[in-house]
C-alpha cells in the first residue's frame, strides 16, 4: 500500500508541475501578444501623425504654388477621398483580405510560431 501512495504522490507532483509549466507558457504567449498589439497601436498613432503633417505640408505647398488658399487642401482631400474609394471597392477582394490577415498574424503571433519552430 505504501508504494501505491508514493506513486500517487509522485503522479500528483508531476501533474502539478506540468500544469504550472502550461500556465507559465500561456502567460508568456499572452504577454508577447499584448506587447505586439501595444506596439501596433503606437505605430498606428505615429503613422497617423506622419500622414497628418505630410498632408498639411503638401496642402500648403499646393496652395502656395496655385496662390489659392483652399485649392491645396481641396486637392489633398480629393486624393484621400480617391484612396478611400479604392480601399472601399477592394475590401471584398480575397487577395487583399488574405494579405492583411497574414501580415497581422505574422506580426502579432510571431513569437508563438517562432517558439514552436525552435522546439
């Protein structure tokens, strides 16, 4: 009977250790994903600021060249409207969706796939 209780205690310890390892692995993966998401949001915000200042610069330049205070802003606005129309019309294209999905998956879940390939 003593051997049975020792075996049971050993199995219990092994199971608890395995559960802790899985929990630790899940926590590491979650932290990696969250850090990549935060980085993605920060990059998006910075890119938004870059587009804003570049757009304003181009609008002021066109306004100065055409000597019209509003024509540069109208041209830049129409350019962005054209870009929005192109993106709206291509939103249902399978190739575009696949490309965006694969890029986001590679960026966000990069650490988990690298760990699996190294193991």
